[in-house]
């Protein structure tokens, strides 16, 4: 972990004990640096990062963590595929929602909302030794895990889903929110959901068509805040 904390970096040498040369960043828990993304444009709450690289059945992965509960002391373990190139370089990779899935997630069945790899309201902080307010965040109530305090302008992203045509997406949510939740497949808006206040968990759904592997992004505009527990494809 570098002095910037959010990134895991590497160095290489022809020797085990000397002459190491800095190689760059492998992963950032805010996607900072990849495609020249600046710290102020981080895609999530950032903080310290710890991890390793491991070869699993011939595929190299970087293991790292993202942050939950609005503090750098609560963490979600994650893994991303990486490539060790013949010249020793390890290109930086994006955060995804795929982990050890060995490919994009199928747009079938149910997924916990907390696998989001993008969670930002455009003003996400870099963690210090305190609890932060007024940001969307991953949390839990007992065994229930969900994203809380999704307010106006919040973006929630999942990379990547594999689509095969007609899809119906159901979201399990609650909260004081009154507004519109837009669903994007890649860069294209696929659907809009009207959101009304709900004290208990309710399901809202929309239908759209998509083919291929794409990011799935939810963007909320409106008053109040909502919590999101699950995504389900029917």
C-alpha cells in the first residue's frame, strides 16, 4: 500500500533482496489513476488498502478491500483478475462486482446490492479516523446487508453483467425517497423507475432489452433517501 493508502502497488527486480524498481498501481479502491481518474473523481469512499496477489488455477488475482459503514475500519474483501505480462508489468485494473466468478455475472437470479463497485454521490471522501455523514454507504442490520442513504445524485454501478436479450430487473428497496431511479446498461439509459416512500422493503421492477457484456448503473434523482438490498433478474 502506498502513502496514498487507497492503492496497492508493486515493484520488480532481478534479485530477491535489492534493486527493486517501482512498477505502478495494481488496484485502487476508488479507481483513482486508471484512465487518468483524479482523486476528486473517485468512484467510491476510499481509505487504506491491504492485499496480495495469488494465482488460482492458472489465473492471477489481486485481493484487496473496499470500505463499508462510513469508516476505514470496516472492510469488504474483494478480488480482481490481473495479468502478469512477460516484461514484468502488471497493468492497473478496474474494480468490478465479479470477484472470483471467472467472467461477467449472468443477468439471471438474485444478487446482493452490496457487490456494487461504484458507489458515489460525486463528493466521496478519503477516509480519516472518523465516521462520515451524508454519503451513501454499505452497512448491515444483523445478517441483512444493504446500501443505505442513497440520495439525490447518487450513482451505483455493477461491472459486469452478461445480457442475452429481454430482461426484467427487480430492486428491493425502502426509504423516504420520492423521485426517479434511472437504469443504464453501458452508457445507454434502459429504463426509469418511479420511487415512492416505503417504510418496509418493497420491490419495484422494469423491463428492457440488452445483449452482450455491460456495466449496469443506477442513478437516483429526487428528494429523500433510499436503501437498496437486492437486485433480481426475472
